[in-house]
C-alpha cells in the first residue's frame, strides 16, 4: 500500500498531489512491489507520534488487514519514532520516502563507487533509526534490507558495528575517488569537451544516450534506471569529438544523504562543458519536474560544485515528442530543442546545437611561447583550435580558440608564458 500525505490548506502549485502519488507508485513498482491500494491522505496537522491522525491510523489498519498488506509506504520523511509507532499501530512494515529510494539505489548501483556510496547512505540513515523494535542490518532482498524481515536489535552493538563500517566505507570511497580523480585528469588531457545529460528521473536520458552513441545502457521505463555515470565518445556532424556522460536522474525532495552519496554523478556534471537538461515534455507534471532539476543545479552552484553561470552552457532538451504526435505539436521556447530519442526525430538539430554551443563558448587567446617549450605548443594543438602561428628564432606567436576551462587550465599551468607574452608586448611597443 502506498500513501501520499498532504497538509490541508496548502496548495502546492508546483507539484500536484496526484502526480506525486503516481511518482511514488512508480518508485515502488521499480523494485517489484505490487501496489494493491493507494491514497492521498490530507493532514490537518502533523502528529509528532505518528504523522497521521489517530482516526486515520485506525482506518488504515483495517484496510491493511483486509487487503493482506505487508508493507506500507509513506511518501514523506518519517522520524524514527513515527516509523516505529506506525509499524506497531499498523502491524506491518512501514517504509518512508528515504528508505524506499535507498532500497532502489541498493538494487540498481553497479560500479564499486556506486555500491559503496549507497551502503554509506544506507548505514547513516539506519544509524539514526536504532530506536526501532527490529533491525534491518541483514541484506535479505539484494538491496539494503529496508524490506527485509524483523529481528532482535541490540542497539549499542548495532550502533558500534555501523559506525565502524561507516569509517571503513569512507576510507574505501576516498581511495576510489582518488583513482577516479586520476582517470579524470587523464581525460582532461584528451581534447574532448564533456557533455553531461541531466534531468528528472525517467525523462529518457539513457535512451537519448544510446541513440546518440549507439551504446547499450540500461534504459527501461523505470525510475532511477541509471545510478552511475556512464561515459562514451561521440563524434558530432562537424567532426568534433565530445564525451557524453549519462547520469542518475533527479527527483523532488531527494534526501540530502542521497545527494551527498551520489557525489560521483554530481562531479561529472561539474566537469561538463555543456549540460543537456532532458525533460519528459509529455509528462503532465513536466514543468514541476523542470523546476526540481533547476533547484538541484542551483544548489550545486551555491556549494561551488557547479559554476554559478551554469545556465549559460545549459541546453533544454524536450524529449518524448512522439507521445504528443511529433515535434510540430510541442510548444517550446526558441532556445530549447525538441526531440524524440525513441524515433530519432530532432537528434540532428540537437547535435548541431551542441556544436554551436561549443564553438560559441570558445575564447580567443594569443601567446608568445619559447621555441623550446614544445609541451605548451603541443597542449594548445591538442586542446584548442589554432588560428595562426608565426615561428621566430626564439619564440612562436600563436593564436588559438579554447574552451573557458581549457583556457584557465593552460594559463594556470603556464604562468611564465603569460608573463613572457606581456614582457614581449611591452618590448614591441
């Protein structure tokens, strides 16, 4: 059974309760749960002990018994006390929104870093819930145990075991991140810009990724089908090569523990030269989903994970036009690109827009480089578009166009070149 709790008197203009209900049903179905009853429950006031009112709890208990329900999902963040009291009152397992998403993540994560991140988030969440009358330390479903069976809890022993495991996980994660950092540095030496796909979960990012790159990435009509960054090379019609990155989908009210846990995906977005914001334009809640994604990206910008000018290198991609009868039936802003990743309609226009954005983002620079500094010259040829070159006896005068990130990287690593250029310019005047 799945419940949507909503407070009376508060009109949520961004997200309708029914849309949230549909989303939560999709979350439950994505891990194989069979939803036998669903309902939106109005709240006159949030009850500290059970969230719901006593009458609602009693009525729910009768419905659960009648329907032989074994798991009740509350689409809200429950306190440990509320979760424990509801389980006692309803006589069944109670899962809140965070627990459900963690269980999904536990089943979907594939890479070592993704698995470690999910386990860390799960344990930190679980440590706060050791007031409960049973434990979920065992992994019984291949996920992380939120849907497992009851058992005896030794709170202090469990807390010590969890804390020790968290320390080990953080150490292992740091090692994995250092290794990934080395891989990222190696990729930076490759002259390919990074294009990151972001968007609300189930917006069709993985399908678009496959359509553009020809790769086989898990792309089902399920929420959170991709939980680890997937990267492939893509050659644009202009011949320019880029790296395309598919990332985990965002979702409204994603718990902060999970945002931190999926640092890998967020870091890949922070490295992007272009962000493709993929939207399911056929979804009735499409605009609210758009706002959710923008809110997450703005949060990353505030944390300095993402540049504050990220909208300048972001492209809105309106996907699933086929469900509305084709591209011509989709109203959109001029800056947006309308596509169908399933039929391929609009993909040429999307790739052309990526090309145009990359060219438009490049900045002009001129350097005087010592003839002996072959490494700096080679770097400019590898990462930029050389416009002109004039070889002198001691120096090479070169004009190039570079992406902003590459320009900053080159000048940071070659400060002597900049000083030499300034000195040379002064001498020439």
